[in-house]
């Protein structure tokens, strides 16, 4: 099972087979700034630091260009990791959307005060 680790917070979440990055994070109680959640706006772009992703659903080149892909930009609402990956959020931090799904602050390795 692949995992996604989110920098700068160091939070690691397991992905289900075929699950996109954004869905896994939301399912686990975490979130960050997003838009349409279906690959049409590009607001959920993150930097792929380690690993590789595939895009089973078509992504418009107007949303994610070939140059962006080559440079490590990842569209998290469509990207499906086939291996463990590390992503970096752009100018923001993960938020705890559902405290019943996320461990309390300081309880998990990599938890820090930036996760709310």
C-alpha cells in the first residue's frame, strides 16, 4: 500500500489502491486549500518531492502542462501514487478537518504545531 507524506508537516497517510492523493488526505481527516476537486481548476497543485504518480483520469493541459509535470508539479485531486511519495504544499499547512480521524497533536510521529 502506497503512502503520501506531506511537507512541511511530516504527516504520512496510507492510500487505498487507485486512490488519489487529495481523497486519501480528506478521508484521513486532513485538508488544505482546494477548488473543484475534479481536475478542472488547478488550485490543488503541490510539489512532488519524491516518488511518481499516474493520472488515470484525463487532466487537461490547460490545468497541468507538460512543463509543470516535468518540473514536479502534481495535481493532487487526480494524482494516484503507485509507490510511496512525498509532496510539499505551496505556501500553506495541512489542517485537521476532522479531529476524530486525525491523531491528537503530538501523538503521532511527525505531528507538529502547524497542523490544526
